[in-house]
C-alpha cells in the first residue's frame, strides 16, 4: 500500500508568505527533523506538490527506508531529479547558533541541518518544475523525481533498491540531475560529472599471543603487518586521467592489543579504503593487495565491500544543458570535476543514464551551523529551470 496520500495541500502552518517560494519550501523541509533514515514527512510534502502538477506518485518502502518515485508522462525520454530527504545528526545542539531544525535567516544565510545537503536543492527542484510546467505544459520528454531517505546512512534500501525496481520493469532514466552540494566557492562553479569508485577492505592479520618477555614464543602481528602496510601506502596504483585524480589508498582504522602492556596481541585488525579512477578495476586492486600481503608472508583474512563503481558523464546533452544554465545564470563557465566522496549517482549511472550533480556550496555540509546563501537558492532554481527548458523543449 502506498505510504503517500493524494492530497494536494501543503503544510500551511510551515509556510511564511514573506519569503520566496523556494525559501519557504526549504524552510518547511528543514523543520522536519529527518535524521537518516527517517523522512518525517518530507517526501509527503514533495509528493503533494508534484501530484498537483500531474505526477503519478509511487512510494517504495524497503525495511526502514521510505523512497519516492514520481513521474509525469509515460513513454518519452525521461529526465530525473534525484536526491535525499535524510540528513546527518546535528551534533551537539548547544553549539549551534540557532536550533538546527528551526531554519533561521541571518545576514542573507539560512541556517539549519540540511540547508545545503540537500533540502535546499530539493526545494529548488520542485519550484523549478512548477515554474517550468506553468510555461511549458507540453514536453518532448517525461520528468521524474527519485527521492530517498537513505543516502546519509548505509545506502542499502534507498536509491539502489528503487533502481532495481525500475530496471526490473524496464523503466529507464536517460538523464539524471542529482542535487548534491557540488559547488565550492560560488554556486555553480563546479558540476560533478562523475565520481570515483569506492572499495573498502577489512583486514585481520593473525599472530600468536603471548608474554612480551618471551618473543620466541609469540608471533607479533603488528611487527609482521608493518612492512606490508608501508608497501600498500607507498604503492602507486595509477596516474589518474583527464577526469579522475590518481587512485588513493587510505587506512581509516587500526587496532591491536589486549590492553595490557606486557602482552603481544594475537591479531591486528584494520580498515582501508580505495577511492579509485577508471584506470583500474576493483578486481585489479584486490589482486594487487593480495599479492603484496602474500609477498610479506602474512597469515590474514581479508573481506571486501564494493561501495560503488566509478562513473563518468564526459559529454552529451545533459552536460551541455547544465553548463549553459550556469553560464546564463552566473556569467561564468563551470568546472567539470569528479573529486569528493560518493553519491547515489553511482547507482543510477550503471543503467546507462547520463548523470550530473549540481547543487549549493559544500563548505558547511555535515558541520555545526550548516547554512546556505538565500540568494543561492534562487540561483539554483533558475539553473534547474533552464536545464529543464534545454532538455525537454
């Protein structure tokens, strides 16, 4: 049964008419404390607005995650806005200038958890779509929204599961614009046209526990692992390419010891991660790691988790439309980059879709006092509307 009603009413109590539509909608979304994987009514608010525009509303609830799939039209090439309603925890609330779920505008900045990542983008998508359809009700393509509440969490039951459903019924996205905060210094200065792959390894190096005073009776996993870890950290995995920086290897956690100062531990555990380019595959990285560990004659267990494949949209109509939208709105040409973390675009790109990320500045995301320029919300709405015009008329 659908999680959404078909009412076209918004939550009027959260609407302040002194603000522009995109600012007012952003505030309504911020007031919903949707800490991952909770949605807290954000998707219902969006569904109401989209239903009023003629979108077919479909909810997909998997385990603890609510997802929204909304589509207007059937059978034409599909343009999709994608994003997430969940946010990271606030951290110490007392360190915020203002309550994190009570949006406040101070000196042209809107403060609140999710303003930049990414409820401001969601509001801009909705308002841009409303404005666009009011002017251009007849389209050459369809419009969809793919919204999840599981992007900041384990990303198991969100976009990945929705894409599986869409693929099973042959419902293809041709162009996808993700509203992640891609910008650096000015809104629109960076468009993410791809992302590096992410591969995590969980390594346990085996030893023999014993008293430090009897080294001939122990096998110290710390001593044995150290040369191998040095070799891994100094390895050149590739040189990158025109679109991707060189692949990087980083150890994020390491642990050994029993808590006693006179005991050699029986094992060492660590976690490492590759952010890798299209110059290598996950399988090649795994093989090279195993070769180094075996070269150092370690006794070990290694488990892998592939978090996402690298993807790249290096050209095409979506890139052209997004670049033109920034140029028209901002007066400069954006940089196309693949740096940064992962996004849900990694689940959409393998279906063959052109995928880009364009959103607010990312300097305060996940931080205390997360904020976005109010003027940037207006600019972002303009850019999204221009992209719709370029793609669907």
